């Protein structure tokens, strides 16, 4: 019990298992909608966010009095215009984002919705977006035993590939070791094309289906590398440490998917609903060691039953 309590109450960067986390997040968001004569709706807005992590080195790089803060903001505007007795709805938006560690990023989007008759909608859209590296992607430093999970705001040099290290272990021949570098983490950028259709059948069944195709540049994920020193004569290693660094893919990554949702209303008060989606990561190249941060199952479905305003 004494040993257990000592381990539990000692911080993990001092030989124990305890975390310290007194982090804070400050967020502000404002938006205003206009209704000028030339469009139906004109929206402008912006947000800003300040991250203030405080882990005393148990989670992030904030050791020895180092204080980490990360500030980002975004501005956006968008318009919507209906024409031809609301048969067509056009919309367009533009957004610019800035994180203190990265440059300005611009992400426009546009869509067209066609209503051939009441209750039926055909939509086409193009969207672009960015994903700034998370606080963990930038500043994480967490030893989980098998490896150190590390942020990558400054890049990493002279890492040993895992496969070449295994080859070296069998022979102690340091000539088998292969080294590589990782560039500093960058924001992820995506462009998505989508088409969909929504309809109402028999005034009881509502159906919505769609397909999308996305193109990613600088797809966020992880690279694994090893550091160590080696005796020049015997080849024996020392100070060997594995790292998992946040990193970007060096290739263009694509994803695609489709979805269908159905809602059936019956007996005036009840609804039976279900939806299914298919999502696929199209990563078939072997020259990129990145482990993609794509945690969406390929197949997902939900079933539901509900009722409202049921008389008692």
C-alpha cells in the first residue's frame, strides 16, 4: 500500500503515474445576419480562441517554468439567394483562419439546391475547410512506456525507421539503420464535393441520400521513429527511445462516402427511423509512413423509434 500510494501520488515525469492538469480555454464568438434587398440573407461573423494549457510537464512541454499559450481566430461571411419562386437556392461562404503558429488560411464554399416540386430537393455543393493541428499535435509530450507521444511544432531530425531498427537488432550492424526527418506540423486542408437528394413519399416517408468525395492535403496523422546512440566498435545500443510524432502525410489523401436516412411516420404519433453511412479512406500508397488520424468506421448505422404528443 505504501508503494502504491507513492506511485499514485508522484507525477508521471518524476517516476509516478499522477497527472496534473489545470488547463483553460477561452472562447468568444459573434455573428450578425443582414437582410439586404439583393440577397435573402447575408451573414458575417468571427471567433477567437485562446488555449492556456497547464500540466507541469506531465502532459505537455510546459516543464521547468515554461508557459504555453496558443491563440487563433477566424472571420467568415456568407450569402444566400433564392430565385424562381424558391426553386433554386444559391449560397456561398468564405472564411479566413489564423493560428499564431501557422499562416493565414482561406476556405471558400458554395452550394446549389434545386426544388423540382414540393418536398423534393436536389443539392450540389463544394466546400473547403482547414483543420489546425490540435494542442496535442503541437505540444504533447507524454511517455506511455512503449513510446513518447510528442507534438511536432519544430520538427524532428535523424530518427531511425522502425523496420531498419529491427533489421539492426538481429545483426548489430549499424549500417542497416535508416534515418529520416519529420517536417514541423502543418494545418490540414480539404476540398469536398457532394451531391444529395431529399424527398417525401406518401406524406409519411422522408428519405435523404448523398455521396461525397474529399481531397486532403497535409493530412494529419502520426509517424513513429527511434532515437539512440550506438557503440562504434561493438554496435551495442544505448539510450534507445521510440517516439510517435504528430505529422502530415507527404501524399494527397482522398476519402469518399455515401449515406442514406429514412424516417417513417405512422399512427399520427410515432416515428421509425434509420440511417446508414459508408466512409472509406483511399490510402493505397506504401511510400508514406504516416498513420492516418481517420477514426471513422467504414460502416455505421442507427435505428430509432420515437413518439411525441402521445395522448395519456
